[in-house]
C-alpha cells in the first residue's frame, strides 16, 4: 500500500471527511490554497503517480520520482527541483556541474574556477594559469630567460631545472672544479654559475687530478679518462716508469739483461740487477764464494773466498795488487769498500775465510785502514769510527811510508801491520766488504 505525504491543510480536510462521511456528489475542484496545495473538499482524491511523496500539481513531473520540489538539481536538461529553472539556469547551482576556469588570455589554461554543466564561453578545462593576461605563461610552457615563471611551477629562469630557452647555455656539472663535467649531468643556464662546464668527459668528477688531457701517472687510476690505466696507456709519462729485472730463479736478485719497465713491481721481477746466473738460485751476490773452484758464486767477478758474517759480507781475494788497486777492485766488483773490521767476531770470521781459502800461510791481505790523510790518525775508508783495533805489538810503526794496514797472516797471527800502500807483493791480497 502506498502511503501519501499530505500537506497539513489537506490532511485536516481528509480527516474531517473521514469522520463525517463523503457527500453523495463531489463539488467542483477548488482553487489552490495559499500553501501551494489544492483546496480539498469531501469529493477530492489526492494523486502521487510516481510515489515520490509529492502530489500531482505540486510535483512538476509526477511520472519521474527524481523530480519534485527540493530534489537535487543535476545536469540533465530537467527542472529537477521544480523551481522552474533547469541546469545552469538554476542560481542555486547544479550538483554534478563540471569545474571550468576563466581563461582571459585564451591560452587553454584558466585561473578562477567556474562550475557549469556546459563549458561557458571564455573558460578552459585546465586551471593553474599563474598569469592569465599572458598567453605565453601557463603550465607546461617552455621556461625561458625572461624573469618570469613561464611554466607556473613557482621557479623563475635559472631556478628552474626545466629551463628550455634555446639561447641558454647547456653545461655539465663540474663537481671537482677541474674544468670538465661528468657526462649526463647537464642542464641549461641563463647566467651560468660556478661549478658547471661546457666540456665533458670527466670520468671522476670528485678528483680534480682526473680529467681529459690530464697527465697519466702510475697510480692505478685512469687519470686522462681515455679508458686506459697506467702502463696500458701509451700517453703515460715515461718518467713514471720504474725498471725491474726478471728473477727467474726466485733468489731475490734480478737478471741485468732482462729489464722490465712498469709502474709497480710485477710478479717474477725485482728491483735488483746483480744476478750473474738467473737460472741458479745458489748464485747471486751474498751467496758466498769458494776460492779456486773456477766459479763466481757471488757475482763479483772474482774467484775468491767469501761469506756472510751477519753484520757484513766479506770477500777475501788473492791478488798481487797495491792498496789503491785493491780498493778499486772491491768497488768495481760491487762491494762497498775494502773491509773495516769492527770487532773480534768479524776478525775471527775473516781469519776463517782465509783459512778456508786453503794454505794462505804467506798472505797478508789489505784492509780499509789508512793514515794517508793525516799521519798517525788512522781512519776506515767506509767511514766507520769505532775504536776496535788488532795491531801486532809495536805496530803501527810508520817506517818509511807505511800508511796502509793489512792482516799479518804470513805469521799466522791475523794481527794487523802497517805497510807501504804502493807495494804489490806476491804474498798480498785484499779483503772486501758489503754491509
């Protein structure tokens, strides 16, 4: 059963009629009352065909339940609220009206919003225009160098990363200030600030020493950004290279005939170049030598008796030479000097070498002790200033020009004696050292 909502006056009339009974004949329809409802007499039956709660005569479309007084006005060409005005003509507004924006400069972007069912003249569907008097200014416009926020993003000219002025200078970020920017980090500038460069190709923009055209040095880095590092780069500064020598036998001494130029010591090479047999790990300086075996085990060019005392490497040679020649032979063989004997331990070691040489009973080899510079003031040629001496009793006696010392081995004592430096004796020899 449909329940009707009646205006108050009509409800009173209906109630009265029901209590007294309907008259036999209905009177003529009454005119509408001042409340907008028809005057009802005992013979009138109210009608609401669409069941929207509004009676015909008040409801301006009693066939459409969505149309009646107080309904929501919508964009549908109907007077939904029965006020005599449809859609945009209704000053009370339309619920589902679209939002438009007043576009004063006709650039397709508006400013102030306007709601309407149909696009009003002089409006645009998109808002956000920050200068509606200038058609060149709107969202999405190209930002150019003109002191204006052309694309309405709140940023002007160089403030805007989207700057697209064809006259702007496109630069690369130069983080290390070396004049070259890193490729890819570019943007346009109206007035370029510091820290940006037109030149690119910097492969390490945090190191000012690394850039195209920089000097390639030995540092494990591609300094000139050509993709090549250290020795692999033909532009490497030759002064950077060090010379190493192949050490095929792994004895720590290199072959002078097998140099290797490199930035850093390569595997299988050493800085030393004094190995005279790089195929024999038992042959190298400081390897020791045996007199008379025809082999130069310690690579000094001398077939002498030699050994490592720990404090020094001593070489005892048999050769009929004077003191100056003996000193030169030591240095030419790669040893430091004629030997300085600094304590009793070294003295005993040299004596053992002499003994090992076999039968040197008549030898008195030179050592590096002399007073040639100042008579009576004995000094070591290697600069040693220690106080140890082992003179024979009564020596040095400086008979004649006896200014150079030797081991007095011919008397099997090992003690020292002074002699003429120019003597080339059949019972001579010399002792070299390397420390």
